[in-house]
């Protein structure tokens, strides 16, 4: 394997690991990362990462929506027991962190925090796809519950970001 191909492969694997950690932490799960100390452990880690990389394919979250997430992000969201956990996981997989931090569900001023600037609304097409995907899997979920869960997740992310 040429050095350029090797570097490209390592970069792809690191991006996938970063995505998996982001999805896992947003879903409330954790990973234990153990470094490889021997050549055998490194080869075993490489084999596991190849299996992980198969999950990097994109999956459309709701048929016809043209909203895609990685297969690993979809799998993590699908394992969510409740509709609110699933929507919180998907929202973090579909939107980048910068967008999440400056937005609320529909846009506008906060109804609870006086004096704050109006926020941008999330892309309504993507939100609709997320809600449709969640309701398809959790039939008793309501749009109101899911919207509240999304705004709650966004507020949580803003709070965590302020603490840094």
C-alpha cells in the first residue's frame, strides 16, 4: 500500500471514529478506547475498524426525504428505546454542531429567556424527515412531543457549550 493510500485510509477511519463517538455521546452511550500496544493488537484493531467502516455508508432516514445519515448513526438512533431519545440522536446526526447551537426548532425569540436574540429555525425539510422517521418507528409519538425534545436537546447543547 502506498503512503498516500495509507494516509487516506487512516484519515477515513479517523473521521468515522469521530462520527461514531459524536453519535454515541449524543445518544447517551460511551465507548472505551484502548490503544494497541503490539503489532497483533494493531492488526486486530485494523480488522475491527474495517468492520466499522462498512457502517459509514449513508442511509436515507425516511423514504423520499433525501435526508441521509451514516449507517452507524442510523443504527444508534434505531436502538433508542423512546421516541424522544431517537429524535435527540437523529437531530445531532443530521445537523452540524454550529447549526444546533444557533438554532431552535422553528426560529424566533425564546419564550423563557428574556433579552436573548432571535434564533434561526432548523431546516424544516430535515426536521420533517426526522419526525416522520421517528413516528414511523414509534407510532404513539406526537409532533409536539418530538418538537419539545428537539428544543430541549438544543438548549442542553447551548448550556454545555457555555460551560466550556
